[in-house]
């Protein structure tokens, strides 16, 4: 089965919540990784999201960040809430 991975950077000015963690995630830059698989048996190319994770970007000492599962609804809500906080 064909799969693909996409990623993007997002930045949070304030801590935010993700249901997969017991406490808040700190403010900062995060890499969101989206894994998708190609749907078979249809006449046009289409992809289905199979997994999405978020991990801190640019950790000191070259540490590899561990991805935390997140849903697109959680990500959108966290970004919206972060944008609503006065600068």
C-alpha cells in the first residue's frame, strides 16, 4: 500500500493541552507529522490520514523529540486558543 508522510512547523505562545498527555505541553515550536495511506479501488487519487503526532522542534543537545499523538481537532483548537491570547 502506498503511504506518504507530511510535516509542518507550528508555534505556540502559550502552553496547550493534548488528550494523550496528563499535563500541558510547553509553549514553543513544534513539528506536526501526518502519515497517510492511499485509498485503493477508486478512480482518482485520495489519501486517508492514519496517524498524526506533534513533537517539540529544535531540542537542545541534539535530542530526538518523541511524538505525541494528536487529532486534527485538538491541533486546530489549540492553535485557535493560542491565537486568541492577547500578545
